[in-house]
């Protein structure tokens, strides 16, 4: 086992991402001590009982005292208020990061509260499941998944490099990009697909009144794979759409245009259009498998829980 990368890590939020980080850090001996804080006493008690934190704090401010890494792992909409709380208590030279699914809004909300001499390196692990809470984490969540870091210009390269080292030691592949670019990429790869999955479940629910239990019974035909992510946490996803508004609206606009074109092809009986479209999209989908972000197994790898992956 190597020396810890950080002496004391403070986790603010103890849900899926924070608990997975804690399990991974414990497995690899990457943190000297892990201190945790979550809104509810219940989550703090569960984290202590499972043992993925060494100590629970009663407030976010108390949790960050003496920590050389602070991780904000709460819904995006809660990050600003927490940053305001912890700002005055941060250790000089410490690094603050976050794992929020949206980057520009988090940077705008958090950065003003980070004092001089503390490094803020925003980040986003592209890894997740549709489960949430302190019991849902597991050490291998980040294995072979991307972890995107979006440090602002002028951020201390040593602070970014140390955080990168932590992410890589938890099994992730790390890339750096600008926050606004991140938000556009994620609007395409994650945020809009989640919105469409939520919509499809809503449509099926309307239909259920007509077809009774058939939607559930015959869901293997596509509905099950397509809508698994619609079981994801409602607070997290509300915040994603409220804070990545422009990029998701842009992608939704394009999606709607494509959908109308397909709708028109169906109405006109334009089989050539449909066939050409599906041929092109099949090639793109296979390209994603070849890029290692999914598996060619018929169930897309979802039969083995730790291997499944979606991300906010
Ligand atoms: P989660 O499992 O629902 O956990 C959220 C945690 O935040 C809970 O421990 C909750 O406390 C705590 N919390 C909420 N509001 C708080 C507040 N005001 N003060 C202190 N703690 C608060 O969520 P998650 O999936 O880990 O997501 C955390 C972050 O990671 C989000 O920003 C999300 O966008 C991002 N992310 C999620 C995924 C994914 O697939 N789930 C992937 C990548 C990134 P209680 O337990 O007491 O309610």
C-alpha cells in the first residue's frame, strides 16, 4: 500500500458518489482519515455503521477543519450554500473539489466563497448508478470511468495534479476541459437522455391505464433498457436541469427536430429515410461500445450490478 495522497478528506454529502469515493480511498489507502457530513443524522449514522468514514461531524464547517481535501458531493443546487458555510474554516493550502454533474453553475456558486490560498478544482466523475444514499456506494464505481476536471485558469497545477492522482488511484481515467464545454458534452451524453427516459416513463404510465400491466410484463422489448435511468434521484436531476438550462435546451431543440423528421418519415412511409437513419445510429452506437464506455452484451452489462454505469 502506498502513502495516503491526502491526510484528511472531508466528504460533504454521503450518498452514492461520496460513499463510493470513501470505499475506493479506503481500499487503496489513499486518505489518512475520512470525515463525513450529510444533512440527516440518519445518513451520518449509516456511514459510520458501514465504516466508510472514520468520523462524522455535526456541521459542514466542522467537517472541513484540518482537511487537506474537501469534496462537495451534494446536489448541484446545494453547493453554493455549503461553500459559504465552510469557506471561513478551510485549511490554507487545502484543495476543494466537487462531483456535481454540472460545472459552470457550480463554479459560479462555489468559487466566490473559496478564500485566497485554497485551491478549487471542480470535477465530475462520469460514473453512477440509478441508486442513491450512503448504502449505494461501492469501491469499483470509478474503475475505467472518466473523471473530468474543470480547473479555472490560473489554478495551481500542483493542486490539480494531486487531485488527478487521487482520481486515477480510484481507478478513473482523468481528462481536463473547460466548464462550459463540459456542460454541453454532458447535455448530449447524459442530461438530455435522462430527460427523455423520464418522459418515456411518463408516457408509459399514461398508457398503463389502457394496457394494464403489459408495460411491465413486456418491458424487455426496449422499455426496460431505455428507462432504467429514469429511476435516478429526483432532487439531483431537478438541479441538473435548473443549472444546465442553456445546453440542455439546445440539445432538446435538436432532438425535437430529429424526432419530427422521423415522425414525418413514418407518416409518409419513407422506409429509405428510416433505414438510413437507423444504419447511421447503429454505427454510432457500436462506436460507443468500441470506445469502452459500454459492453456489447445483449443486456449492455447490466446483469452484474457493479459494472453498470450511467452518470449524471
Ligand atoms: P445522493 O446519493 O442522493 O446523495 C446526496 C447526499 O447529499 C446525501 O448524503 C444528502 O444528505 C446530502 N445532502 C443533500 N443536501 C445537502 C445539504 N444541503 N447539506 C449537506 N448534505 C446534503 O447523491 P449522489 O448521486 O451521490 O450525487 C451527489 C452529487 O454527485 C450530485 O451533485 C450529482 O449531480 C453528482 N453525480 C451524481 C452521479 C450519479 O449517477 N448519481 C454521477 C456523477 C455525479 P442526506 O443523505 O442526509 O439526505
